[in-house]
């Protein structure tokens, strides 16, 4: 397959011509022609470059998916919804020591280190997200080995996301396989998807962004993978320990010789980051639902009511229109330590939810309140630890 990674790509030249508004030179040429006849003027004239197929008469199959479009990275208007979000980017393996590892640990066939590619993509992604107004934290800035165990390293990465109460942790990786043929994109979420629906939602958007950006020829049948498929008992340390939405991208295979060469190209790395960025921006446009406790502010009493504020992540955007929650009615789920609770009342207009704490609730119980907004987005931090008296 032949993915073009040329930084300079010939651009199609499109001339917009308003009806009746031909340029003077063109008009002179027409009038001079002896057999001139009035004819309908096209509203747009496309001057084709030899490298660009005629966009009006080309059959879909004549286009190649793996031919990359020009490397242009504009920020779309919907990226504005990233403005108040905190995104933690985790460049995989950066800082992990290569001591006591095999000589070709996390390296491509000609020696390209996965970590180095992960950091380049992470840096480009940070640039896009910052430009759109997000607060961005990288878990690792320097490509310098540290003297800690992998377990401690992964725990630290998750801790950075938790400390920042990140709206999203995106861990950037490139895959490896014994077969040099393998090359496809996967995005991982932790554990059972029904326990992490907000992560799963982010994973879907980001996967689509990566697909569009890298334009790989191959694909795996189900590219959203639970981390239990790789680490069957615990899943990935960084995803398991992160409390908010978290995904891990294995965008392509650095062990595939052709892909390894593309991954050496910073323009290709930037394409990948842009794909992730568009995925994250579209995810943000879909709104991030939240739940907060209104009262009581301290400990909760058994048998007493509790008031929570539901935010669909969308309603605050328009100052006009109806203010009612844009929530899928049947999606509201309330659980105390895994036991389903009914609500006392739900004011759809105000987003106010009242529940009663059962008489037999445990001291340190965890309340879960989740729902889906009209985009299908779930609550980013649905678990509320309670102190019950
Ligand atoms: Zn990796």
C-alpha cells in the first residue's frame, strides 16, 4: 500500500466565478473568438491539477483511501466546546527505563522507539487542544528514563489525571506484533463497558478521528477493545486507576515496516494528532453530563433526602429556548453500592433530583448517578462517595 507522507502535496485549484462575473482577460478571449455563442456559465470552475482526478466525473472506486489529503489542520468551530475542559495526554512508555528489557523492546524493525513517536503525537495533540482553549496536562514531558517500576509509573500517570479531575485521559500508544503484516487502529477502554460508558463514548469518537486521519488500509473487525482482552484479570494499569473517562489508543503498528517509516515523519504524526483532536472536539460538542450534590453539604443521614443537580452538558449553551434537560428519560440510573434506588422527585426543567438514603445504607457508601444526554453521552464522574451517619 502507498500512503503518501509528502509534506508538500499539490493542491487542487478552485476558482469561484460568480454568475456573469468573468474576469476581464477571460471575457476578452471569448469575444475575440469568431464562433462565440452565449452559453450557460458554471458557478464554479475547477481547474484540475494532473495529480487530482476530476471531482465531478470520477467514480468512487477510482479514488484511493490511502492517498492522504493536503496536510492542513484547521480548527473547526465546534472545537469551542473544549474551552473549559481538562485533558490529560499520556505519552506511552516515556520515562520507562529500557534497563533489563530485550534489545528491541518497543522498537520497530529499523529501531524506531514507540515512546518517541508517542511523545511527538502527544505534543502535537497538546498544541491543537490548547489552541482550542482546553487546559492540557502531559503525564510525561521529557524522554528521560526514570528509576521506578512499571507499576509505579502507571499509577503515577493515572494519579495525574485524578489530581486534575481530568475530563479525559488519552494514552497515546503504537502497537507491536510478531507479524510484520499487522497494521490497524484500536482504542481501548477499561473493563466492562457498561461500568465505563463515558470512556466508551470518548473511545468511539477518537477511533473515528484516527481512522480518518491515518487512512490505514487494514482494519480489525471490532476496533473498540476492552483492556481485559490483553490483561485478562486487571486490564491496563493506567485505565483501571483513572477515575474519569480514560482511553488508550493503539493508533497503528510500529512493527509494520512501512508504518514504521511513516511514523518517523512528523507530518504523519501531526495528522494522527489532528485526527485525535477532531475526535475529542466532536466528543466535547456532544456535551459532558455532570452530577453534583446540592444538599446536604456534609454527611448524609439515613432515611433523609438528598438533592442532586443534573447537568446534561448542553443546556447552558443557549440562553434562549427551552431550558429542560436534554436527557434520554429511560437512561437515568441511580445506585447505592450497586443497589438500584428510586428517586423521590425529578424536576426536568431545573435538573433537580431528590433521592432518599435507605435506612440500611453503609457508612462509606458510593452513590452512582448516571444518565445519557441526547447525544448519548454519559456522566463523566458518576460515582459520588458519601459519608453516611
Ligand atoms: Zn505502548
